[in-house]
C-alpha cells in the first residue's frame, strides 16, 4: 500500500502484511530482486501482489492511486518484467520478474485474478479453478490456488499442499492442462494471526 509519511509530500509504496507495514519499500525489494536476477540470469522471480486497503495510520487506501503508482513503476521497469501469457515458458521468463495480482488492475505486463478465498483448492473441496488474465483481457487462462491461511491443524494444511502437488503431477503429460497455472501457499497460521503462530507454522 502507499504510505503517506507524516510531514513528507512523497508517497512511497511499502510492503504490508495485512494491516502491518513492514520495514522495506516496494522499490527496495524490487531492486534486490533485479540485482539477484542480473547476477543469476538463468533464474526468474514470481511476485504476487495484493493492494492492502484496510484503514491504518498513514496508509492511502485508494485503489486508483495504487494502480497509478504500479503503472508508473511497471513502465519504468519494463525491461525487468516479462509480460504474462497463459503459455509463458521458463525460457522466456529467465532473468525477469512475473507479476501476478490478486485483484483486477490496469497496469501492463501483469496477470490479474479476482482472488476469492471461497474458491480455493483444498483437501475437502478438491481443485477449483479461477480465471487469470492479462491487463487488456485479450489473453486468459486457468489458475489453481491453495491459500488455506487459517487452518485448524497442521495436518489439514499439509494435506492441502500435497493435494496441489498431486494435481500437478500429470500436467506435463496432459495437453489440456499444460497451461494451467498454480499457486500453492505454505504460509498461514493455526488458531490466530500472530507472529508466533506464523513462526510455528513455518
């Protein structure tokens, strides 16, 4: 989210975890990634973003302002980003950043979903698909997402993770599945969201 520093007219995008602002800016984090990719051009990075819009001190919750900031940053760093498409290959992504957003946006090169926790893949409901598309909507595909972030016990979380791994095991031999994307989260907490419960899960 954009942080409006008190007595400072410069708006800066900062990394947040929910309502909590962490001690690193978006620009600093991305500069670190770009430097690592420059040193290791055979690698690529997937950056998953969400506009954190809960009202907390110093935070600009306006989605349009966030989109405008991202559009400017993306245009200025276009050489470091690979444009998303359903059949993007590792070869095309090497040395680049893949941007995936958890909400519909308007900045170029990114991939956008309408993230809905009710549709997440888990061991109880089985696999469900969501649509993922580029900024102009001209290209779209399917994505499986496991983000069981508030689970009753570690066995449930482990089973959810394994389910997506099992689902993906035949993607390479089934032409109908080869362009399905998948995000399989290992993060989360049991009982309540605190630093200690995140550490316990980790």
